[in-house]
C-alpha cells in the first residue's frame, strides 16, 4: 500500500509514489483541503452542486475532489457573495479539494455572443444578456474569491478544425494570458486564508509540434500543474491521444497533468496509460439524467424495455445506495415516470462507478499491474458496449450547464 | 411515555393510548409492516416514490407510513408487475407501512374523460388515452396485488358545489361500492402473505346531516378504519370542519379516522383537535419544489431575494440534513439555478417539519397538554405567515401527479 504523505507536505506539493515517472503514475497532490491520491476523477459541479447529489453522497461515492466553474459562478450567485460566505467550500458544504475551470471553454460555447481581444473575453451572459468582460486577471480574482484549492488560468480556446494561423494566434495569446494570470494570482488572497494552487492550460490546436512547443513554454512558468485544453473538440480520438502525448512528452514529470473535459471510462484508462493524473467529465452525471448507467459490463440505458421486469441491480459489483436498494425495474419505472429519484440514483451510481474505476487503476499502478488492469477492464466493458451501443460522446459542460 | 403495543397485536388492531376517546387522541395502529403511532402524517408517494427522497431519507425525517396511489400505479408500471416483485414494499424498498388511495379522487380530476356507472368508473388513461374500467372489485384487487398494508375502498367522489340529488346519489353509490369493495377484499391475497387492513371512505358532500348518515351507515360495515373523503374540494375551511365533525361524531371511537388530502400545518393541528388520526397532503412535497419551506415561524419562499445573503438554515430548530448543512443563501442559489438538490433538500426539510409537528402533537396529547401545544404552535406559525403570505392551497395529488 502507498504510504501517507508526510504531514509537512505543503499545498502544491506533488509526490509521485508508484509507477513510471511518465506513465502510468500514482501520485499525491497536496492542497489546502487535503491530499488527492492520483489518478483522480473530478465530478462536475458546475453551479456549486453536482446535480442531484449531496456532499455526503459524493463522499460515499469515493469522490476526493470536485470541479466547479468560474464562468457559471461569476454570473450566479456571484463571486463576491461566495467570498462573503467564506468561499465555495463553506457555501456548498464540501470540505474536500475543489478545482475551478477558468471559464474560457464555457465562453467559447456562447459563440456569437463573444469577442476576444488582447485584454480578455467580452461576452454576454447566457442568463440575462448582460455584457461581461473576463480578463486573465479577473479570472484569477474570481477564483481567489471562491477560495478554491486549484485555480486555472484563462486560455483562448478554439474549436477544431481551425487554420494554422488561428491556432498559432490563440496559442500565443494563451501563453501571454497564462503569464498575466500567474503574475496576478500572486497578489491575491483567499477568504479561507489557505494557499491556492495555479494550473496553466496548454493549448496548441491540432498540431502536435505546436502542442509540444506550447507545453514546453508553459512548463517554463511557475505553475503548480498543467491542464491539457482544447482536446475532444471535434478531432478523432486517435488524434486526441497523439496531441495529448505530444504535450505530456514536453512536460516535467514532477507536476500533475489534468486532461480537461473527457471522457468515457475507457478514455480515463487510456489517459492514465499516457500519464494523465486528473480528469473531469460531465458524462457520468449528464448521462445519468438521460437514463444511462455505466456498469462493469458496459453502459446500459435504463429506459430500455429489457429492464422493465429485471430484478437485478444496475451493477452487481457496485455497493452504492442505488445498487444496494433498488432493482433495474424500479429505476426504470422512476425514469420513465420522470421521477427525481431516478436522476439522483443513476448519478450516484455513475459517480461511484467512475471513482471505483479510478481506485482500481491506482491500486493496479501500486502493484505494478496497470497494463493488465487496463486491458481486462477495457475488454469486459467493450464486449457489452459493442452489443448494446456505446456510451455516446464525451464532453465538458457548455455555458448552458447540462453538467 | 407511551407503552409499546403488545407484540401480539394483530394487524388491524387500533389501541387508544392517551387523550379523549373522541379528540384529541393518541393511538397505536398495528399493520403487517409495523405499528403506526397516531396521529400520523403520510407523505405522498404517488408513483411509488416520494419525489426526490430515498427510503432512508423518509426514515430520517421521522416518517412512519407512506401513501401511494392505486390509479397511478395501475397505469404505470402496473399492479401485476409490482406483485411479481413481491409487492410495493419490495419494489420501492420501503419496509414500513403503506396506505394506498383507491383512485376515485384522481379519476375525478380527469373530468371529461370519465363515465361513472353502477359497475364502476370508465376512464381514459392520462398517459396514453387507453380506456380503463375501475370497479370496486378491481380497486381492491390492485391494492391486494400491491400488497399494501391499508387498502381503501372505491368511492364516487364529486366536486362541490353539487345539487342535493347529485350528492345523495354519489353517497348512496359510495355505500354500495363500499359493500362490494369490502366483500371482494375478503377473497384476495397479498404477495407478502401479510393481512391487509381495509378503510372505507365516508362521503356526503356539503350537507352535515348526510355526512353523519353516511358515517353511521359506513360504521355498520366491517372495515378497519374510516377515510373522510370529498373534503377541501371547494368549500370553505369552516365548512370543512363542520362536515368533518358531523362525520366523526357518528363514527365509533375504536377505529382510526383518516382525513384525506389536507392540509397545511395548521389544518393538521386543527384536525387532531377534532379526533383525526391520519393525514396525507401534497403540500410539503409539492410546495418544496416550488421553493416553499415550512418553518416554526411560518412558511418562507426560498426564491425571495431576502434570502440571497442569509447564512441561517431554513429553520433553526430543525435537525434535518438541509438545515444541518446548508444556508438559505445556498438553497436559494440552487433553487434559482433549477438544481435538483434544491428540490431534494426542501422536500426533506418539509417532510421533517411535518413529522416533527406530528411527533410534538402526540407528545402533547400524551402529557395531557394538547390544547396548549395547538395554541402555541398555531400562534407562532401564524404570526410570521401573516407577515410573509400564507402557505397556499392544500390539496391531493390529481391524475397528472404533481405530488
């Protein structure tokens, strides 16, 4: 078993415990609200809540760290209000680590309501049309007000395909904004008084060479970790991994890497194999509300008539409340009848499934058997998925929040 | 403190423990799934779930007995399916007592899609328009299939105002249907093998004399308890209590009385003062989803801007998860953002509030101080309610299910 980190580990400390330095790797990331054992999956709590779940549910599901969102919280209820409550942890009653995305991606999804200049991103709120300006500095101020453990720098995100000039331009701007973000962040304090880590986003579009260059230039800055951004935005899965690998090869091994906004259970295992330490994705939560449950034998859709009389739990190997208490038949009835408890229970199950998958991956890395774990889980999951249809597209939460 | 009932108490046994035989009274109602300490409030689980809450939540809120609905469950997922799962308790994973309404009231709300004959109620499903016939016999068969602890006979419900002829006709038909229901129920068995209690509905429209006559004629039948039906359907609150009192005065003291489908916290206390033992109402659950929370100082609406920065819990005297964990400001944020957790937490709080109110009422009856309790709670609740607007109309769940 892995040793506990020394109690003197200060926030920002990242210790590699097992596995190769490059991949796969098991680490300990120290934050102001505790240590995250990596690889780790962050459920998405866009508006300061993981839809349907209480903090106690998230703990029971094995969640170590949550993701929330700068863009959404700045608009509603507002960073100043959350700061006055002592920060997001107090406001939402979650005492574990929190990372916030900087909002660049959500603003990207606003499309025509956005104008990017060197100063920052001018946009209109999706809630009331009010004009807003998010600069690199303001993004960090908001995240300092939220008091989150890990703040992310503002980037210039683009959709693929894009011209080489557009990609280079957005990449260079991201580098400049990262410098501004990190510089300004040093001047800020949090409502908790706890130190904040700062992760920088590596962009670079669809060009592996540019990805590598951007990664190397970002690595030269004094950030606590790296986010791989602008992936899974239109390119093929094979291209995604080529681009991710180009970036990680240029990153130092001693800081954590976070792959933003993807993906399926298989994506997570594939990402771990490539040296990714942190993940987030809306799939387990959003798809739960559409009736999809992830299981060890692949995804199932509870709306399917095949489940109408099925007395089995969603997943016989799962110990979550949904699987301990309820049959597929009952959950199907709830879903078809539009009952809240269906959304809540499928969400609880899916988050538990993701966390169990990650805990298994870490244990496999610790015992030096990740390849076998990766292969066995993937094989079993895909066998059934091939029979029942796949899990649908991955993705990050857009501005409209369907996380 | 009240003594525990003798373990030999068979289902259907109703023992008055404290208070006057007429009102207010504290009783013990034995069922196949345990003893209910009365007076008791039944949260409404129309479709086999109390919207947003798990069975564990319902227990934590102090719930002893649930209400579910024959009409809704016969249409979806179907009584035969639930029987095949060993009954509704197994299907929904609730091991406490369950009472089902017979469906007459829900069908009434279908209006033009209903035709009542002596045989029964012909109607079209609100889900798919399929023609259905609910006879007194079928109502009991469905409830036997559901395996609920307390089944309710089919009645001919009407809306007020109605002509004396209509009221008399519906009342006489209800008497005949009650006889048919009770006679047929004796021939049925439940999937659990546990005995079932049978409650008969007392109708009589807006005429106190007819209410008394119907009560006396129903009391002459071999039923285990009485439901006061057709109240709170258009008449004033004063009229409601005159009609209820006319009925209860003609009922024997040694069988429980259930006031169907109402009401506010004050209604419950007023009903207990008049000898009512069981209540159900959609208010705590439905209003929770509209942002209304019941508190010891009257109802509040969490959408109100006054709560935007309020760090206090919904109710400082409540120990539920919502009040222990979250501020009004956070719950308001969740509600305004349309988050499921708002519905879940306000529902949990409101059910806890209702159950705490009932537990307090029973304790007051036990120590011979109900009048003081009734007066003090009502005074405090109304003071604030007068300042902030009242709790809105009461009501039972209609066919469309907004319970």
